[in-house]
């Protein structure tokens, strides 16, 4: 595996998120699979990323697209087999790519053997203690134990036939585990070991900020959304201090293995200081920087989040990570194509007109900014193709549980999960064998956005990502390290990295004349001589 120096790989890695259902379908069932990923490993190697993160591939009833896990050490037949997964991991390593798996410790599927045993064993049993069962309130316990809301809409409690209620911060098919139970802790450490033994390089921890609930289960007094950082540091079920003990134990498990195994936390918390607690010494190595994803497309907001992130992480010696999109938020080409660019994007509920050309121009500039910043970065599959959010999936085809649980008031996240266009000019665009019906429909117009259509076109998003990632590997200034801001007009971000690198992003509304340089390495759009237009970024050799 390529290393620029002896620092561990995860301090500067570009990690490509594979949403397995929508990446590549080898067997023609309309859903992506492990052999599909294997067949596209050369594409990923040539793109220039360092690692892949695979969203859950475990056996699952697929109520939440695999985030409802029925067996943590198996592979869903829809995706392949354990032997196929082992072959894939070896193959990825052969292509110089590391592999990170998604682990889902906050909840299981209601079809997991642990939950089935809990249901069978009844109130007060050891089996029920693995989950969060409670009697209800009111005369005959007909009211839920407290006011907690499911992230997907509705109450977070469901009553079972014997009268008890169980907690689910997500769908009712995703019962929350009780992390005060030592067997739960022990079993998850075995799961980590199972996959480390099979060569995986790390884990992305789903809902890492949710595992510990306040013992007395007090009312939260507010509606909750896992994707919005809680505004309080004393929330009864988000970001509680107790989660850190779990991750310190997980770190010890990882450190027993050779080869720098690493974790990344999905933690939506109230700011960089709280996030830094997940990556303090002896705990996890990295965490997603969702403050960056949520920042508005203006120089002041970006500068603020860059500085506060770097500062908070430096205090604990952890590298920064940067991310613009994932399978839970509106694709950033679309987010940046509207007036209100902050947050994780309005969904279909918006009436704001969309300017895709504007969003694409900004997304190109955003890629160059992100990949020039110190630390690591995440690329969500399809962002390298400039895919927009699909906002017109017919209602009867929507799959996200959010659609049903919100009483059809929120369309959910399907619009960023549409199968990738690889080639050709009609669906399925090479995603699977011709004639296959993909699990979410692809827009007829996606032919121009396919990987094949973009390859070799110097002006394409794909070639911009390839060029940027190539330079990132070659230039000693990029990846881990620090940056120095330079004086610039309001609305222009201008920083240097040593040795010999400058990045400029112009959001000022006026043309900006570039500082002295030896060479223009890469630009997100056309320059006018030495003048950098609005919504454009450039990398300079100095
Ligand atoms: C995380 C995942 C999301 C999933 C949820 C419940 O936020 O990214 O897709 O629905 O957890 O597991």
C-alpha cells in the first residue's frame, strides 16, 4: 500500500464510501453486490482513493437498507457470501485499497436472534436485558415510557403483546441495544475480531453518539433528529459521556492487530469540542466532520469551521476529516444549487428553484478546497460523477422508512441513493445487466453523467477528481499537516501548505488576481489569465 511517509494511513486517507446497494450489480437482481464492487476495483484504484468504506452488507430484512442487522458475522445473500467477502477484501488489498466496514452497534434488526430470544423470554429475563424494555405509563401501561421520538418519525417506543415497551431511536424494526449489559459489550468485541481476522482495516461506527441512554430515561422534551447535532450537552440519549468507555475498549481490540486498524465515528454532536472527545488519545482515531458538511457555501462560514475543527482536533492530536456528502444527506451538487446552502439540504419539501449548473460549479470548487485541507477526506460514490439528488422518484417507489414513518410528510433519503450510471445511454447505465430494473429508478437523463461518458473528458467532474487525487498523492504538501492563511479580500479563502503549495477559493463575487506562483496545478473552472473568477478554486505551485 502506498504511504507518503511513515504516518499511519488514516491520518491522510481519502476514503470512498460505497453504498453497496447502489454501486454495481453483478447478478441482475437490481441491487448492488460484493462481486459488483470487485468488478469495479480497477476504477477505484484509477480514481486514486486510498480506502473504501462499505455500507452494511450483513443479513438484514432491509427495513432500513441494511442498517437493521440480523447477524453481524454474516453476509446477506443479496450481496454475496462470507467467502466472497474474504475474496473481495484480499482483492481490494491487491489493488492497494484498504477496506472499512460499517458496524451498527446502537440497534439490531428485530429479526436478530438476540431480539427474538428477548421477545420469547418475557419481562424481567436476561434476554430482555440486552435491549431497552420498560413498562408503559398510565393506568394499564398503555402510554409509552417517555416522550422520546424516533429519528424517522413517531414515538421511539413500541409495545409488545405482553404489555412491555421497547425502545427504538429509529424504525420499530430496529430495537436499541442496552449497552450497560456486559454480554452486549462482549459480543460486539467478538464481532470486531471476526472481521479484523478477515483482514478489514477498520470500521465506521454507525450512530456512535447514541449507545448510552440516561439511566432514568427522562423525557427529552424535544423532537430529535440523529442527523442534527443536539444543541445540548446533557441530552438523555445523544452524546452521553458513557459512550467513550466503549470506544476506549474498542481501541484496545483494534490495537491487538497489526497494520493500523482504525475507526471513524458517525457522531452528530454539538460542535468540534464535543467531537474531539471521540478522537482523544486512547479512543477512536477519526470522526466525520459534519460541521463541514453543513457549512454554508460562503467564505466566512467555511473559514470558521475549518479553523475550529483544526484547533479542536489539534488539542487531542487527531487528524481532521472533511466530507461533503453521504447516503443520509442531499447530494451537494443539489445543495449548492440553491440559495440556502447550509445544513444537510432541504428535501423535496422545498420550493426553492434549483440551478444545477451553479451547484456543479460550486461542487467542483468544493472538491478542490476539501482535498487541499490538512487531514483525510470522504468521497461519497457518485460525487466524483457530479450526480445530483434525484428529487422526483415516484412516491410508490420510495423505500426509505422515513417516508412511511413521517406519515408521507418527508420523502427521506432515497434521492441520494440512486444506482450509479457506469456506461451507455439508457437505464440501467451499466449498473447491472441490460434489462434489469434497479431497486430505485435512475433518471433517463443520466447518460451524460456516466463514468464512461466522463472518462477522458478533461472538463468532466470525474477527471477533476482523478487529477486532484493524483496530485494529492504526488505533492508532499497535501494530506496530513497544517495550513497557513494569507491575507486576502473579503470572500476569498487563500492558504498555503508547505512545501510550495497554495489553494485559493473565490467566493467574493468579484474577480480575484492570483498571487505570484510558478505554476497552475489544477483549477475547478476556466481562469482568465491570472484572474480567478467567482465560485472557482485553484491549486498553485509556489
Ligand atoms: C445512520 C446511518 C443511516 C441509518 C441510521 C440508523 O445515521 O447513516 O443511514 O438510517 O444510522 O442505523
